[in-house]
């Protein structure tokens, strides 16, 4: 991951297809060895209450679109364009639910373990902005993201309001059935070698050959 402390670990990152991995090259798409942090929610109307659905919509807007949410995600190790976001004060006008006491509502998340640090940071930052809403995280792997929200586990004890995957959803995972779905950040995959190795770049063919 690009968030790795390469020097401390005695390794160095290689450029991939002539492009160095950094926040700018991942955001603009020129560094192509990256994976999305994707999300999907339960279906429209398939939440415990209208209030729960409204608070989920507010959190997704905060996570995906607000400058504040993007900054939290970036600081926690994922990659997103903070400058392309909108101030939360402007966005929250679309979500009057956040001005209510929401301490009795719990957002349940599941899916990828790789998103946990960025997601927990975002939920903790959102909590005081949304009437003290509570949250529970139960992350076991990307495959659980769809299953816990729209699939076989959606009515089980492992159910989630929002499922997260550190990859694109598969064709068999019909996330179009969800109330909300999309990507909130990226994670760069970096090819590394020992710090004393003279190699500085690598091609996709070389990676495939390895």
C-alpha cells in the first residue's frame, strides 16, 4: 500500500509503467496499479426505519463528497482528492436528520478489512456532526459486503447497512439494487524491492512474469 513506511521497512517503491505512485498520480489515473474502496447499502426501503435510511444517506454524502470526510480518509491512509470535495456545512443542508438526536440509531458496516482504518476514522468524525449516531463495524472480507447488505446474509445477525469492498464489485453482485453504491477512495498497490536493489521501475509484463 502507498501508505506503507517504506524506509522504516527497508524497502523502496518502484515506478510502474514509468509512473511513480503518489497521491496525485493515483487521483488522476496515470498510476494504474490501484484498487477502489467501494460501498453498497441495503435497498431503498429495506432499512429499520426512515430515519436510519436518512442518516445512512447523510453519512455517505459526508464520506464521499465532503472536504472534511475526504480529509479524514486521506489522513487515515486511503487516497482521495480533498480539493474536489464540498464543505460539509453546504452538504448537510440536504440532510436535516443530522440536526436531531440520533443517539438511538446505529450504523452497521461490514465487508473488507482493508477499509477498516479509513472507515472507522470517518465514522468517528461523523458521529458528533450527526446527533451522536452510533456505529458497529463487523468486517471479515470484501465478499461479505454484498452478502451482508443485499445477499444471503442481509437478514442474519451479520447483516449490515453499508457493505465495503476493497475491489470492484463482481458482475454477480448486483449492487444496482442498493439504495446507494459507488467508490469513496482508492488504494495504490506498490511493487517494492529491497532498499539496496538498483531497480527503479517495472513494467506490467515484468509483474505478470513474476
